[in-house]
């Protein structure tokens, strides 16, 4: 588990690298704001930071044991961990593209 203060696209690769795995994110599963257009909302969900969200993984066999809410906070499945060491974003049509880091990186100029 880790916080997403630097954005999902920057923090997810860190989590995966520490575990030697990859991930596929379902773009339709990401919680996005209905107050803006889909494209902008998706960009913010992937690359925005300081959302005070937590990212965690659960073994597939244990995922069904998770409640839909924990202490009033909605839990959302956004993808799956894979053996391939790459981060992919799956679109509405079943295609996928590599997800590059676009969130905050204090070392990027």
C-alpha cells in the first residue's frame, strides 16, 4: 500500500518495481470527476497528485473479501497486477497502451 500524492502514473510504477511486477489499469474503472470532460478527468485521475488516495494490492482470491467501503471510504478496483514488468492502460475498446509517468517527480526538470 502507498499513497498517491505524486499521481497514479508516477506512484504505481514505484509500487510495481518494488515487487518486480507490472499492472494493467482499466481506464473505465478509475474514479473520475463528473464535473469536467472525460478526457481531462482521465488525465487528472492518472497524473494528478495530492488526492490523498491510497493504492494497494490484494491477491485475486482475497479481493472478493474486501467490502465496497472501508470506514466510509469507497474501495475501487482499478486494474490488476501482472507478471510482465510494464504498466498498461486499457481503453474502452480492449486495447492497451503503455502508461508513462506524468505525475509529480521532484527530480524531473
